[in-house]
């Protein structure tokens, strides 16, 4: 399967570029991981070298399933977005995978250098990083502006201060109801 081969090669490439990542996975040699994607499932087994190898698995030791929140956050939050995946299975393996995935770091310059040279690779990487940072900044600005518009202009959403005031009033009402119930119970008790 093409998707499984691409995921396997991509993950192994990142594991080799990140010091200590493959070593951490060696503790789980032979265990299996299923990436349950929307259209397909990719089953991988941890090989002796700490990298992944494609394998046919009936019941995986761990399953990682992306959620819609992960897919929307991934371009802007990178590895932090992985918290939004659904994880199931062996707790020790999942903890190791979480730790390894958080430390994975793609050395873009090293991959581009053989194709375009060191200087061009550095410039392309810098340009790409700056462009992505600009997009993130622009989208966060649009999000803030949209939020302000919905709160202040259209009044479809409540302001934080209004929500806090409402919550405080609900708490006060709850306390008053509790005091009233206590009084009613005292009045209902027969006089001794």
C-alpha cells in the first residue's frame, strides 16, 4: 500500500534524524502500532533497530486515531496538535510514542542540501519558516478579529466579563435557594 510505505519511510526518516528517538522505541521491539486514518489503516511493527516496518496485524498493541481537532490544529500547532489524537492500547508503548513523537524534528535543510546546495537550502528553509509564521500570525489575527466582531458588533457571543457576571449571579441564586430550603425544612419540623 502506497500510504503505508510513505508513512513508514517518513517516520523512519524522522526517527533517524532525531537523536535518541529510535533508541527509545527499542524497548518495545516487536510491538505493533495501528494508525487508523479516515480512509485507511496503516499497521507498523517496531523493528530491532527502533524504526517502523510495515506489517499485517490482527490486533495492534496501540492504536492512534486522528480526530478532526488534530487535523485542523496540525498546520498551526505542529507536534502540540498531536494531543488531540485518540490513543488506545498499551500504556507504556503509548507513553513512549508520545515522548518520541514530541521530540521528532525534521531537519529540512539537511534534506534540501543535496538537491539545491547548502546556501539555497538554508534560504529556502528560512523563507518557508518565515512564511509559515506569517500565516499563523495572520490566521490568529483573523480569529481575534472575528471573535471581537461576534462579541461586540453582532452580539452572537457573550463577553468574558458578562459570562463571569452571569456565573456569579447563578452562584448567588444557588446559595439563596439553599438557604431557603434550609428555612423550609426548619419550619416543617414539628415543634418539640
